[in-house]
């Protein structure tokens, strides 16, 4: 797996019915729609005092099926949702929203076209990323995938691991570029990234590729300052809270959905959903961001390093 290819779910507080605007944002990802559907069904089950086993008996299904639906990993037919709505005594407006989520969850995301290239956990991450509205990330050695130029991405993918076949490179680059569609559209994602100074100086693809990549970062941060925040953690900081490796925190438009963490290291990838662990990452990011240069000083440093790439 290349750098930046990219327990039960943490419980989010219950809240009012999801707004139409939020449902529209969720519609960009069947993975997130299935998650929202499962989260809401679990919250309702707990409100009426059912265990998963008791709910399964009342509906006429096994406990594992109930748990799978609540985790967003099992598709729910319309007839089955109708049974759940009746058993849980849900109001018609709530039932209509759940049916809309159920229909959205049955769609196939664009990433399924590339299912043979990636493990299931990474495909699931793509689904979460497609439905997120804010990403906070720390990357000490490489530029965040959503902010990469095509040539930089190609150089990372070709040089990142010996297990990637040359025939796969173009398709993997296509996936990375497809992910960047979230930077535009009706509901663009917000990206707040802290980059280690090493990520700017590592000559991925050579000086010309890096010069273009750094110029791309400058354009993104200058043209879309409210959407893209880039801050640099200089070498002079020394040891810092995020010392050790990259990570991303994904936040979602629905107040029902908690943050998730995506972490990718040399030999493993992981979606972290346990609330205590996620909170540790949120605090770590905030502390590391405070140690980084301001946005203005960060862009000045990027300009200086770009001029050095000759």
C-alpha cells in the first residue's frame, strides 16, 4: 500500500431529524449513508430498550444481521426496513428519511470500479472520504493525496513500494485524481493539513516535479483559503506530539456521526473509530497545529523551498 492511498463504531449523541441539506451531502457516499442509517437504527433500538438480540427476535432476524446493519456493513432491503420501522414504532417523517438513506446505501461508489486494486479497508476509507466534509491531517514526509499533482502522485505510487505492478500505476493515479473531485462541486470538502518540512524538501519525482507540486499547494491555499489550510511544521520544532507517523481525522456533515481516524503506515492500514482513541488524535492534531508556522509563514516557506528546486 502506498503512502496516502490515502470494535464497533463510536456512538454519537442522538439529535433531531437530519436536515435536507445534510442528507444531500451524505448522498455523495453510499458508505456514509449506510453508516448514518445504521447509527440511527441503533440509537432508536437503545431508546426503546431493546438489545440487539431482542430486536432480532421481534423483527424475525438473527442478532448478527441487526449488528451488521447497525455497523453499516449489511445492505437492508425495503421490506426489512419496513419491519424495523414498525417494530421500533418510528414516526412517518423519520421512516421516510431512513428509506432515503437506505436507497442511497444501495448505490455503488465510483471506487468499486477499482476493487481489484485495493483491500476492502481502503475502499471503505474512500467511501468515508467521499462523504466527509472536513479532513484534518498530519503528514511528515509526503503531501496529502487530495493536494497532489498528477506527476507527484505518479512518482509516489511508482516509488512507494515494490509490490505495485507497473500496469497498475495509471489506474492508481486515476483513483487519486478522482478523489480530488471533492475539492470542488456543490459540497466541497475542507482540508486542514499540517505538513512536515521534510514533505516539502523530499524531491519526489525530482526538482521539476516538486517545484510544480509546491506551486500547486500555493495556488490551492491562496485561491481557496477558507477551504484549504496548509501549515508547515519546521525542522526547528524538534520533537512534537505527532512524532511518529501520518494520520487523518475525518469529520462528517451529520451531527449524529462521530469523527474517524485513518492511519496508514508501511505494512498496515486502519480505520480507527473508538471514541477515546479518536479523541487522542484530535488533541494531538490541535497541539501539533499550534506548533506549526502560521498559514502566511507556511506559504512563505513553501515559496522559498520552491525557488530552491532548480
